[in-house]
């Protein structure tokens, strides 16, 4: 039977019905109602409606379980999530809510970026490799680690938070309370904010996004291009540090900002080559997530479909 897979971020909520072989049989997404003033109930109602519609469209399949990835940090495995980028869900009991929705089914929740790592290891760029870092560069920056073929949870289920590795001690303030974290520099909204501070403007309604910025960079706007280089550089620095620490085989980079392609990956590779000097570090393969924007959903499904490798709690 398929798994109902869920991916919750600060910008979008996506859901899919995922077969045991990792194929996405049905998919839908909505913007996260993440405006100031949205309460936890409003967020839950939006997710609930997304899931109802997806399951109805898929013909109400019998499910093997529910797997979800959500922005962190969280208490794990209870999954009371406190996403830095979703103020309405501080301490929200996501796993309990999903269990009440789907009584009797296994319900497993992990960090959204951990799910990307799992998805890429199970069916994507990390397949067949023992040591994989999966990353999301989106509203936030996150990561998950598979080492020796097994998912690394860490002491509290929060291992892999590469977004809060410091790349610039004097850098911008971060949502975690720190300064100069990778996330503060490379997250989509941070890129756009930096570019605005340097005089980048666009004629449109609403705040321009990372996607707008990437479009302008592609057209040769110097500030937009500099913003993408700055993010790519920070990512390359952090990845060099990560592989010195973990001796990785593959890094798979997903998330909305990764869709900028070479604009992001070229400066990333330059910075990586500059800082990864040891032979064992230089062998690392850094690639865009092979499953694209569905890595997190496929990984969430794998928490159930391949639980023996990726789920060590209960
Ligand atoms: P979430 O954070 O909810 O998981 P996404 O992974 O879609 O959502 O990431 C959203 C972020 O990605 C936003 O900051 C958005 O501006 C940025 N983004 C989306 N598409 C692109 C693109 N083509 N190039 C650069 N940034 C992008
Ligand atoms: Zn931080």
C-alpha cells in the first residue's frame, strides 16, 4: 500500500501519495498560510484541506502509513515542531494531530531536510552511497546526514542542522538568535533582503522573492548576480566544513533556491574547491537533488516504506 507523504515549509506545504517503490502517484501543494496573525489552527485547517483533497483525487487509497517532514527544530520522535520560519507552529503537536486524523496507521515525522537526505539516499543522487548529506536551500537552510548507510538522528533527533553552521562570524543575524549562520546568508528571503539593501528593485506588487532575484541575475543584473554568488559561496564553505567533519561521498542540494541552477552551483563549487583542500574532501560529489522538489516527500514516505533503515524510534 502507498504512504501519504507530507512536506511542510515556510513557503509551501506539499503532499503526495507515494508507492512502495518510491513513485509519486498523486501530488498537490498550496502556499503555507504563514502571514503574521495566522494561528496554529489556521495552519492545521489548510494542511487538513490539502490532504483531504489529495486523497479524494487519488481515489481514497488504502494507506500503509503517514510520513511527514517539517521545518525544525522539533522534539523527536514526538514531533512537537517549533519551526524557526513558521511562528504559528511553535511547539505544535504535529504527530499527534496526524495520528488523530489517521487512527491505527504508523505516523512518522522528521525534519524536512532530513527527509530530503533520506529521499536522495533511498531513490535519488545518494543511492548506492554510504555517506550522504542532503540539503534544502529554501525559506530556511537545512540538512540531514546518512552515514554508513544509516540515518543519523543525533541525541535529540536534530542532527544535520547545517543551516546553523557559522560561515561568517560577523555576518547577519539569524532567526535562531545567532549571527552569520549559513541560513542567515543563503536562505531565499535572506538573499532577496541583502539585494534590496544593495539597491536592487523590481517593479511589481509585493516583496520580490528569491525566484525574482534569480531571474534578474540570469538577465545580468549585477546586484542580483552578486546575491546569488554570496549564497553559493556560503554554501560551498559550509559543505567543505561538513565533509571535513563527516568524510562524505555525495551532497545533494534541493529546495526552492537550488532551482537557480548554475547561478548558485558555480560559485558554490568555486568556494568548495578553495576550502576543501584535503584529498579525502576533494573526492566529494556535489549535485542538485536528483528527485528535484519531490525529494522531501519521497523521503517522508521512506520513513514508513524503508523504516528499518531510516526510522530508529518506536
Ligand atoms: P519551503 O521553504 O516552504 O520548503 P521552497 O523549497 O519552495 O519552500 O523554497 C522557497 C524559497 O525558494 C523562497 O525563498 C523562494 O523565493 C525561493 N525560490 C523559489 N524558486 C526559486 C528559483 N528559481 N531561484 C531562486 N530561489 C527560488
Ligand atoms: Zn542560525
